[in-house]
């Protein structure tokens, strides 16, 4: 169960990790979605909540910023 939760949450997080049009919007919304996903995964797995939230925020913001479409 502890391995299944992150494996199921990762595709969901990546599919919605970047909403917005500009680089900044996508980084902020991706970070917010990543923080929520990290919180959920940490809570379900029974981990302390700060580390998963910080990692989720960083990963979500990075993915959001990196996937900004070039116009």
C-alpha cells in the first residue's frame, strides 16, 4: 500500500501539474497542485507532512515551469 499510493498519485499530479498560460502562472499553479499531492501522499502513507509538501511543491513548480508552451 505504501508503494501503490505514490505510484498512483504521480500520474495524476503530472497530468494536472501546470495550469496557466505564462511561465510564472504554470510554476505557481504547479507548485500548489504539487503541495496538495504531497500532503495527500504523506497523510495516506503516515509520514511527517512537511517533507512531502516541500518536495511536492518543488517538483510541481518545476514541472509546471518546464512545460510552458513556446509561442
